[in-house]
């Protein structure tokens, strides 16, 4: 059964269906369509840029002193100073930090408070308007931590006072606070200065010595720098006892006076680190003579303490200047006058500003230092002492010859000498090496005479060992000794004794 289909007239063979004519948009609609496309693309690009910027908060928020950061409030002192609460994990509390953002740079200046630091605000916003001294043209972020009275801005070994208060100021200033500043204010971790006065003058130098990768320059005013001695320890004890009632603070902070922790935190004994890392020290003190304005402001009993404290600081400052110069550190000494007052320190802040900013802008950042950690992976506070002890032990373990071996060597040398006639150049080497092994106290280098070319190879090693062990530097690993057959017995014995 076949089925026949009938085509409609429009589908007849040989004919094509007419295509509809394209509708042309009116000029008005074309304009509206173009505007819509541009708007959609603009919104898309804006959303993408916002998403990208959110992943780089530090760069986005660098500068802008007029912008209030999350969780911060404006301070009553003005000058765009913000009061920000920064969480300290090591101390399990929030620390108020007063901050004035830069105009666009990534540098920062940390300003530490004095012995009687308040727990509500930094004296750098009241007694001295630091934000006015370092104005917008200075283009640096001011960082003014609140609190820290009698803390010496260090990490205490134990709790302080009757409340057993945890003090981890060094951890906060060098680890926790930099992370916050980088995120919220765009402050680089390796482009900072630190400023201290009175009680915080020495600790500011110590923090710079211990953290060169963070601080390029340190300014210290009216500080006390020789603390690892009975008088210095007594001063620390008096400060903590009278001001903060930390009767046991001196022991809980660094252990018993005279220990390793006291040496590690004595800025004058570690000042050579500033030279090693190319850091700059700006230092000053008054002369102890009160100015007319200081006399007008201070009560009679306060005048006595302002005079006495500044005279003590002036003596310590002169000693520190000499120690720093001897170490080869870059030292800028600022002339100043007056007593132990904020008038003195405000003047010094302004005088040192140019030097601080120059170091921040021109000095290259210090490369990251090596951190010694414990077996658990946490930083070891006793690392410097352990490293020093390891060096001393390695030096003491240098190869030494037993007396019986030396006697056998001498008899062998005597037998060989009788059967062989040495040349003049060969016989000169032992005698000259013996002379170089015992240099005079006047000039070590002058005690090593010039050896003939034929004897240079044999006499060079003993001479270098002698110079290395009699130099002024600290404990060093002794180089491996030459083979027994190539060095005189007397030179070996003398060198081993000097290393120990």
C-alpha cells in the first residue's frame, strides 16, 4: 500500500521559501545597546580589580593617613593619629598602639616610651607631638606602642609583679606588631627605625642589634647602656621596684645578674653587631643643667632627679659613644643640653629626624638573619650563648700532640738531620716558624719575618695560626693543623696552648 504526499504550494519543487528580511536597529537603539555593553564591561572590570586588590591588603592600604583602619579610633591629639588594638598572642592580651600612617612610603619609625609609661596612651602624643615633628613631608608611619613601664622592652623569663604579668615586649615588637602593620598600614618589615629614651634608650639599641633585618637605624636619647655589671643591675632593680613594684622582676626578667641573658641584653657589649650589619646609631644626652623653661615646669624634688638622672645618662652615653666608635659602628652624636625631661627628648627627636630618614631612604635592608631553634622548632632564647659555647668547645677540641709523640718526632728528626745536610732555605723555615709562633705583645704582624720563597710553603701555616689565635676577635675555630711531618714540634705546641 503506497502513500502519496501532497506538497503545499509553498513547498513545491523548484521553489525556495522566502527568508525574512533582517530588521535594522534604529540609531537610538544602537546607541542604547553600545552604552549597555560598555556598562557591563566596566562593572566586570571593577569587580575583578576589587577581588584582586583584596588579596594584597598591605599594598592597597599603604599610606592614606586620613583613612581610619578597621577597629581603630581617632586619637584626641590630632595629626591623624589612630588608636589601634593589636592582639598579642604571646601575652594573651590586646596592646594599644598609636599609629600615624605615612603619605605613601613603606617605612616605619617605632617610638618607645619611658620608665613611667602609661597604659592608656603614649607620651609621644602628649609630652612630645611626634606626629608634628615627623609631619606628612617626612612620609613615614609612626608606631607608638602604649605601656611597657619598667619592662625594658624585653621578653621576661618569668612573670612580673604580684600578678605574675607576662612580659613579651620583644616578641610583640619584632613579630606580632610588624605583621599587623604590614597588613593594615603597608609598613615593610625591613625598612624601620626605632627610637628610645631613658629606660628604653638601651633596649632600643638592643632590639636593633638583635633584629638588624627589621631596624636599619636606632636613635637613643639619655639612655643607660652598661647594664651587665653590679651598678647597672642595681639601677634595673631600683627602676622596677620603685616604679612598678616588680620586686622579683630583676630575676624573673633575665635571671641572676651576671648571667648570659644579662650579657645578651647589654647594648654596650653587643654594639659591634651594628657595625657588622651596617646599621646607624644616633645618640644624645643632655648635660644635666636645667634650662629656664625646665626650672619653671618642674617641682624642686623633680629638679633634683632630672639633674641626677641626666648626669648619669651623660656618663653612660659618652662611654657608649667610645665603645661604638671602637667597634667600627656608624655613630652620629647629637649635641644637646638640659635635664632628664621631655623637653630635652623632643628637641633630640627633631635634631635626629634628618639622620633617621636618610638612613631609611638610603641604607639597603639587612638580609634575614639565621635563627637558632630548639628541638621543638621554636626560637631558642639561649641561642647566642649556645653558639658561643659550641665555638669554644670546637676550639678546645683542636688536635693536640701527645708528649710521647713529640719525643718520638724529635728523635726521628735528629736522626734524619745527622744523615742529611739541609739546604739553607730549608733550615730557615723551622727557625722562622718558631719566631712567628711567639709574637711580641707590641705588634703581632711585626713578629712574623719575611721568609724566603723556598720556605714560604712550610712557614705560612704556623704563621697564620699564630696570627689567628693572638688577634683581638672573639673565639674562633682553629684551622686544621698541618701534617706532623711538615711542621716543627715547638710551633705546634705553642699554637695549641694559645687556642685553649
